[in-house]
């Protein structure tokens, strides 16, 4: 088939994939293409294994139409979340549906080569056990840092300088070399926002503010149903906003993040203000932010005060953003925000109290429904949106799989040329 057919193939596939058209008649109406052209393009898409017409729909006075379905099992997507203390991996279909997930403790301060080797091992295990012969089409990774939006490629062509040492290690290049698939990367707050939008509390909403509370505090913004990334992919760095209470001032992260919650928990454990945390410290030798949250859940007054103060400070900053953006819903996530209602209630009170009546009138403020799955689901959505973006899809659709994309081919050629120098770079140091 001629390359001139690619635009209509792209249009029809995305109509089917998005659910905007589920029969030939609907495709003809939505695409404004003739019956013969639609039939021809559907035949091509069926030959490529991208659609299925084996199911009959409901008859409405005549013969039942054949339903045109996207073949989401045609390929699979490997997804991962790299956090400060944990790594999560999973596999999704081409519709972005997460099919399985696995989480384990990890330390992101380890050498990047160690993390890369572990991720590759986990991905290989998933493919062997869960892929069931499905072709790998993409890899999508959530990372705890801003991923610059270069705008010159639909996927990562090189390893971004997200964390110290990453710019000197071929992380993305290693994944491409081993798995022969394009790689996407987004910040953890972006992927969690996407996961919540498509599979959690954000379903049915067009405007959402997602707030992640942890060691770092960040926010993701959805406008008109789309993730807003800004000029450099650095949207939502609210942890850097200055705040103050009656005693001191600092950034929101320094004043209300999980590290500060843990420090204040240790202080009330040391001085005996919190009997529960004092006993926990005696038994375990440390106090974490989650320990403070658990103590608050048990009614410990000092722990409740710590979380309430954190929630109020977060709420003050979020209220300012809400007054500017007028979201339908605000979702609070993070272990200390989801383990009990105290931080959420304090943040909610501060947001409602400082918001304009028109902003707060119908505003919902709730906790995340996704937990640790949000980043994996969001990573899968990032990959599906990237794979089937018209500009990306036009490049590979005639071949039937994204490995044919010319930029991926160029990247693999460059990786092969740089293999000797990469081997020197990734070789363990002499002992």
C-alpha cells in the first residue's frame, strides 16, 4: 500500500482506539472518508493485527453491525517507577491497562548501573512470565525528578540528567539495546497524575490538581483533560514555595514534607510529649513520617499536631493555586496523606478557608484512590499516548510496529557505534 495511505490509517486507528467510532458506519461518519476507503484501510489494519472485527454489535432494526475493536493485546508495554526507597515494575496492554505489578525495596542512592541492572532483570522476568508471546512495544519509566521536555523527539533519544550521575550513564541506551523498544520517561508526579486521571479519582473530570506529599512535595495539573507540562516539563514544583508558621520559615518541603514530619516526631518522642512515639523510638531506634501518621491515627495528640501543621501549610499553598486554576477536584497522595484523615482534613480546611467562594463552591478535595499503582498506570498511559500520537504513528504504522520508527533505528545505530565506549563507561571500577 502506498505511503499516502498512512494519514487515513492513523486517523481510523485512533478513532477506533479512543472509542469514538466502533462500527464501519461510525468510522465513515467521523472520518468523512468514503466506504471503499474505510473498507480498504480496515483491511490493512486487520492485516497488521491492530484491529479486530470478529464481534457483532446490537441490531437496531436491521442486520447487526460488526464491531471494530482495537487489538490492545497486539503488543505490551513495560512500566516502572523509580522512587527514593522503592522500585515498582509492571506490564500493560496497548490500551494502557495494567496487567500485573510488583514492588520491592530499593535505594536510589545506589550506583545507577546497579539500578539499571536490577530493572533489566525485573523486566526480563516479567516478559518471561506474563507476556505470553506478546511483542514488547514500549518501555515507560517514572522517575523522581523533572524530565525536560525537549520537544524534538516523541520518545527519549538519550538519558536525561535527572539525578546526579545519570548524565554519565547510558541508562536509556541500555534499555533500548536490550529490549529493542522506545523508552519514555516522566517525573513521578506527572505519571501519578496521569494514573489518577485515567483510572482513579480523576475519571470524568477535565480539570484536576494532584498533590504528592512525601520527602518532596509536587503537583500535577490537568487542564481540559490533558496533562499540562509547561515550557520545560517543570510544572508543579510547589515544594520550593516559601511558607512560614509562628516560629520559623522555609520552603514547603522543608516545613511540611515527610522529612520534617519525621524530625518533629523524633523530637516529641525524645521529650516524652508523645508516649506512643517514645515507645516506638525505644523499640526501633528511629521515628519515620509513617510512624507519626500511625501514632496520630491512634489518637496521639503530639502526632496529630505535627500532621495538622503540615496539612495547613500544604493547604495554604494549594489554595493559592486553586484560586488561580479553579480545578474541579484536588487529589492528595503520599503515604502520610493516605494513611489517615488528619493531614487531609487540615489541608482541606486551609484550602476551603482561603479559596474564593466561586472556586470552593463545587470543589472536591479527596485522597488518591490509586496508591502505589498510580505511577505505573500513568507510565502506561504516557507510553500509549506517545505510541499513537499522530506524528509518531505515521512513521511506523505501515510496518505495523514502533520498532520501525526511523528515530529508533538511528538511535540503535548510534548505540552500536558507541558500544566500545559504553562498555568502558559501564565497567565496574577496579578493586
